[in-house]
C-alpha cells in the first residue's frame, strides 16, 4: 500500500488506487461481443465521481479532493440535477443567469425550494398511502422542515409496514381459504419483506386457487346448466375462463336451470291434468255403455277415431325422442370437435417451441465451435512463447557465465547487457504466454457454457416434441369420437322419419273413423247424467292442461327475452371498452415490433437547442450572450436520456463562461458521438454475426460512419436473410399476407425491408379483419357479439378473438341452443299432454252426448270424431317437424366430425415437425459438447506452457542479476586500482561519453526515470522539449493529482490487455490539466497503445544502449536503479504465473470449465467491470433502484420488473467477497444469456 501526501510531503491518509478509471481508458474494449474503439468505452469512474459530486452538499466550504473548491455554479448545477420540481424549475432559470444570481439563489432561495420539494414528496405519500402512512405524513408536515426531512429519511418505514399489516389483515378476514392461509403466513413472519411479497404477488396466486375452488363448489351445488358451464371453464383450463364463469356464466346458467325447473313443473301440471281428464273420460265411457245400441255404434266409431289419433300421438312422441337423441349426439360431436381443435393448438405450440429450441441449440453449438478454435490457436501461441522463453533463458545464462569469467569490467558490462536482453526476452515471452493461456482458458469457458446451453435447449426440444405427440393422439381420439356420434345422429334421423310416416297413416285412419261416426249419429238415443258430469270434469282438466302450456310458453319467452337483453347490454359495454382501446391506440400508436429506429443524438435536438448552439458557436456573438445561449442549450440537453450528452451538459452547467462556450463548440458534439456509438453497440448485440461485423467496422470509423450505419444498418447477406424471413411468412399464409409477401419479393430489397418492418403486420391485421368478419357471419349470437366487439377494438383484440375467443363464444352458443332445444322439448311434451287431455275430454263429451240423447247428440259425436282426426293430423305434422330437426342435427354432427378430423391431421403434422426439431437439437448438443471438451484440453495445454515460460523467465532474471553483480564487482575493483594509481577518471570510459541519469518515486506511486536528456514518467517517454527540469515538476503534479483517484496499481498490473497503467493515468491527468502537459504531449498521448507488461520494456531497451555511458556516473545510485528495474522485470514472470492461476480459477469450478456437465451452468464468473457495466445497463433500462443497507453485510439495490413478480438484485457482498447480480423469478427466455447470476470473486 502506498501513502499519499500533500505538496509538503505530509501524509494525510492511505488509499488504494481503484481500477475503474484506468480500465475504461484501455485502447480497446469489448462490449456485448463487439470490439469498440477506446473513445466509445465509458469511463465509469469519472462518471461516478461526477454523479457523487452533484448529489453532495452545497455549503460554501465544500471542496473536491482532486479539483479544489467547488464553484457556486457547479453547486447549483448539482442541486438542480438532484432536486425536485421546485428546485429544478427555479434553479434552471437561475443557471442561465449571472454568477451573482447563482450565488444569491444558493444563499437565499435554494433551501426554501428544497423544503417545498420535500413537502410535496410527503404530500404525495400522504395522498397515496394507507392509514398509518397518512397519519405519519400529516404529523411530519405539521412538524416543520426537520420533521419532514426525518420522515423522508426513515420515518416512513414503520408506518408503511403497519399499513401492509392492516391490508394483509383485511384480506385475512375477507379472502378465501387460500388467501387467508397466505395472509396468515405473511403476518406470522413479522417481516416487511414477507408482507410486501404477499401483497405484491402471493395474494393473487392464492386468489386464483380460491376462485378455482369456488367454481368447483358452485359446480357441485348447481343444476345441470351450472354444472355444464363450470365444466366448460375447467376444460378450457385458463384462469380467464374461470373468472368469466364466476362473473357471468354461472348466473346465466342458474337462470337457465331456474327456467328449466319452472317449465318442467308446468309440464308436470299438464301431465297430471291429462291423467285426470283420462279418469273422467273413463267414467263417462262407463256410464255411456248403458246407452242405446245406436249410440254405442256411434261411440265405437268415435273411439276408433280417437285410437287412431292416439297412435299418431305415439308416433309423434317416438319421432320427437329420436330427434332429441340426434340433437344430443350432435352436441357430443361438437364437444369432441372442440377437444380436437384444442389438442391441435397444443401440438402446434409445442412444435414451435421445439423448433425455437433447436435453433438456439444450433447457435450454441456454433459458438462452442468458435470458442474451441480460439482455444486451439491460443494454446499453440502459448507453446511458441514457452519455446522463446527457454531460448532467452539459455542466452541469459550463457551471458551470466561470460560475465563471471570476464577479465575486465568493460567485458563484464557487455556480458551483463546480453544477460539483461535475454532476461527481458524471457519476460516478454512469459507475459505473452500468460496472455495466451488466459485467452485459451476464457475460450474454453465460453465453449463449456455454450455446450451447457445446447444441452438445455436439446432437453427443452425433446419435451416439446413429447407434448406435441401426446396432443396429436388426443386430437385423433376426439376425431374418432366425433365420427361415432355423427353416425348415431344419422341413425336417429332415419328412425324419426319412419315414425313420421306411420303417424300420417294413423291420421288417415282417424279421418275414416270420423266418417263412420257421422253415419251412425242418427242411431244414438240415450244419455246419462253421469256421462255428462264426467265429460265436464274431463273438459276442466283439459283446460287446466292448456293453461299450463300457455304459462310455460310465457315463461320461456320472458327468459329468452331477458337473456337476449343481457347479451345486448354486455355487448354494448364490451364494444365501448373496445372502442376506447382503439381510440387510445390511435392517439398513442405503438411501433411495430423491432422497428424502434436508432436516431442519431444530434437529430434529437429541438429547434431551440440548435439556435442556442449556433449562437454560442458564432465568434461574432458577444462572450456573455454566447455563454447564456450555451447554458440554455446545456439545461435543455441535461433533461434528455442520452447518457453522454446528459453528463456533458451537466458538467457544462457547472462551469465558467469559457468552459460552457467551449462545451457548446466542441464538447456537445463529442458527447453526441459517444451516444451514437453506444446505440450502434446496442444494435449489434441484438443482431446476427454479419450485423455485428458491420457495426464493428462503423465503430472503427469516424462519426460520419457511425451516423451512416444508424441510418442504414446494412451488412453482407442481409438481402438473403430478409428473403428467407419473407419465405417463412409465406408458409401457410392467409390471403393478405400472401399477397403482401409476394409483392415484397417482386419489389426488390427496399420493398422486402419495408415489408419486414411494417408490411407484414398490416397484412396480418387485414387477414385477421377478414377472418373475424367471416367467423361473425357464420356464428351464433355469442360469436357475432364477440366478433363485432373485436372488429370495433384493436388489432390485438381481433387476433385474440381468432385464437381463443371465438371458440369460447361458440361453446356458449352451443350451450344456449342445447338449453333452448331442451326447453322446447318440455313445452312440446306439455302441449302433447294438453292435446291428449282435450282429446279425452272430447271422448267423454261424446259418450255423454250419446247417453243423453243419441239422436240429438249423434251429430256432436261425429264432430268430436272429426276433431280427433284433426288432432291426429296435427300430431302427424309435429312428427314431420321432428324428423326435419333430426336431419339438421345429423348434418351438424357430420360437420363437427369433419372439423375434428382436420384438426387431428394438423396435430399429427405438428408432432412430426417437433420430433424432427428435437433430433436436430440433440445433434447440436453433442457437437457443442465435443467442442467444449477440445477447448478444455487446449486450455490445459496452454496453461502448462505458460507456467513453463514463467519458470524460464524467472531463471533468466536470476542469471541477469548475477551477471550484473559480476560486472559491479569487477567495476569496483578497477576503481580502487585506479584510485591507488592516482587516476582521476574512475569511470573507465572516455570523458566525452559521460552522462547524467537518475530516478525518483513519489508518495502516490508516480515514478520518474531520467536517462541523459530523456524523461520517462511511469514508463512513458515524454517529448524532448519538456526537458529534465520540467520532468520533476510534471511528475510531482501528477502524483498530487493521483491522490484523489484511488486506483489499485496491483490490479492494473494484472489486466489481461489494455494500455500501460501509468501512461493511461498520465493521459487522464493531461486531459484535465492541458496547460501542464503542453500540446505536443497531448497530441502524443491519444495515440498511445501497447500491450500490458511492455511499459518498462522500452525504458529497459533504452537503458541497454546507454548502459556504458551512464552506469559509471553513480556506482551506487544508478547501478541500484538498474538492479531495481531488473527485479521489476523479474516480477513479470511472477505476475504471469499469478494471472494464469487467477484466470484459470475464474473460468473453472471444481476443476471443470464453466458450462461443462456437473458445473454451475447458470452462474457467470466475471470481472468487476462487467458487474458495473451490467449494473449501469439495468439503471438505464429500469430506472433508479430501491437501495437498502443490510446490517453487518453491506448494501443492496433492487429493481422490480413488470407487475413486480420478477426482480433483479445487486449486492456488494457474498461468501467469496465479491459483488453479485441475481435475476429472481425469471423464466428461461427472460434471463440475460439464460443465466441466473453474474458474480465476481474477490
């Protein structure tokens, strides 16, 4: 650990340098698989430092440990950035004013504005909180500024927990069993997290279970219609169907059960009345037997007519029964057809899942192959480096032996130089071998992870194929069932037709009997009072039966009217909601998927910003006006979401007039370039490999190349990829899609691009519109209602209607039709009973008439016989209508069987597709595993080579040190001999070869080396014009500046690639202090880019060529420096070995590369920079997280996703000491790289 001090050398504390700032200044970075030039890498440490400064206090004495006192304008800019509505509004107006306005606002108005913002925050919490939060917030508002700040700091926590407990208790009291149980568990846990989890997620899952239980209970207790409606909801399987049953369908079904019960009761009344009429008629007939023979003969004829009518009635009943059975068979066929369609949809979904998994497995196999190739190349390079290290070690050892055996110091010096050169060569080779070993290990890890991903996708594809096969089998069984029921319906239709023909025959016979009764009417002579009385009783019973039938018809009419009206009311509400959704979509249209255009940052500036920037850039604009215009532009841009532009604008707002004008003339464009490059990187991470390559080429170019790529992200093979996509859409395409896709293919690349970006979605909408209209035309009342609602709503509503809604509506139509058919059967039965009763009453009246006065009433008997014949004719007509209804049911059953067979065939095809995809995924997984095994073997080979190279480097360094010691011994001996001889030139070299050199190390780690007239700071050679006198001043200033940067040198020295750490820090320092470095050094620094570990090597190369010139000037000081440098170079071999083990350990677990079978496939071991980069991306995409301190552990940050069921957690602690990011409750498709955790092991 290095101490840092002030200009006087006083030590003020100890800090380790942090890795963030220098790591971001590397010459190249890799983001999302795309290599990005250095100017596009985000300097996380600098951004974090600026954000921290902006949110710090604004007292007059505040200072920045690196830059000195903070100006009032910078304080106000920070306050504006961190403030609420009042602070931002009022501070924004002041920031574009004078320095005096800024200082006055800070002194007088800022605190008041902050207080108003705090009170507004508390007021919002009061308005939206529960009882406890409302009470605590009200007390805080009444208690003054200190109370408000205390409440916002931590006072809200306890009331919030109290409100959560109250709400959980309310649900405990009012909820169902599942909700009660979940609420009780949350309350018993006595933690806010448990209550929050219950209120956010648990209660809804429990409520769904309760609703299913409630539906089961209603089904158990309900009537036939309720049971059937509940069963349809359970057969559907979705929670939407359950909620629809509870909210609507159960009540409709209950009303139907009530209607059925009422109508059945009235039918029973009619039946009993008919039975009473039969009793009265029998009594009348007994009495009429005493009538005269003539009346008997008339009666016999009339009874024969009645018997024929009754036979016709029996035939009508048989026809009605056959028709009812045919309708039942048709209903069964329709249900089986719906099951077949449902199974076909399941098979199709599983097939699509299997195909997608096979594609992902193939991609993972390709990634594993690429990584294996990289590991192979790195291993070969490491072996080559090991060979070079061995040769360099042999050379160094030979030079050491020569130096030890040299006769003079001069000879030993040249041998020492040779040993040093050999040692440096070995060190370079060891460092290169370490880098190659690290690259091989990293490639092996990537191959392992890709193999794991391929295996996972293969398993997913197999499971989907099994599901598709099972669904196809279910569809086939349902189709067979539908066909059997259709055959049964046809048989019953034939039976109904036969009964109708028989009823017609009996009606003809009844007519003939009536004619005979008329012939014998004159023979009737006798009548009986009993016959007349019983005939009147039969008539009363028959009238009661007829009244029951009329009442049943009124009940049916009212029930159907009510049900139809309720359907109209619901339809009107649904259409109003649909129209509102459509209006909202038209007012706020959503872009088509994948068409979020990448717009260059400069194009997002509004007209005001362009005018302000133009005024600030115009050299003719007075300085004050230019600064004001620049600040207005900065204030407007600071409110935008582009990170680079926003950060640069915030910095400019806090600067002086000259700084903000300089920003307007150059800085804002630089920030826009960085924003555009970040946009290109984001596009590249989502596209195919050729797009990534094209993005890399654009990033390697200037800003114009980047903007051009954003406007047209073209790449080789794009046209072929697009045409393949269009061809896929043509498969099974509907008319509009087929027409639009064909036109796009005929219209060239521009038409294809427009079709894929927008046209395909419009074509799909047109197809949905047409199909919805067709379904509506052919459907029943429920289908028509839901279809009309979908047509008046959004395109997504029509898509959902076609996918699921039409089938649920069709089932409701079928249920309604079946119910009404059953009711009609009950009414028909009641009508038949009433007709029979009337017939029997007529018979009784006929018998009574015969008994009273055969002669007078004979004509009446004849009339009654004629009425019986008419009734028989009516029964024959009823039988004919039943036969027609049975034929219609048979036709409907046949259609259902056809639909079911088509669905079964489609399901079989989808099952075959899924099986093929599963086989392809298994092959890809095997290929990926083979690549991963090869990569692991190459990584191990590279590691062994790197370790061997490190040993050779260490041996070479020892030999170089021994050679140097041999030279120094001979040199000192010769000095002593010359002194004894009186020779004043003890250097042993000519006078004109003498030089001056030295080195210095400063408190914060800065190192200065001077060789002749050349200066090196941290291993970087400075321009010659700086001179040795200015080198020391520059090194001291740099060292003071480093005190506030907190960079860990040890970490920087072990980076796998990147710029020399010292030169990177000098670059950063000169960027902030250009006057101290001068234009030549500034021009040189941005071009600096060398591999790691080579920082000391140019210095040592220079030292070799000047060794004889400088080594004798200070036999103690500079010779020691040379020794120190050699020791430092020797450390390179140790660092190389350390880096090998570190990288190997980071990408392995239990001796296996991550992603291999048996390793943690869902955990990625990454660097701290990766953790911080992902953390920044989460904040940019999801907003600021919730932050909490965990006592005794550390800090966590929490982001909630969507409805809160998913979340992401960052924490700065773990068992291994590193930071961790967890993805909780995500489905596999939601996870980044399908991982559950990103982790850094310290």
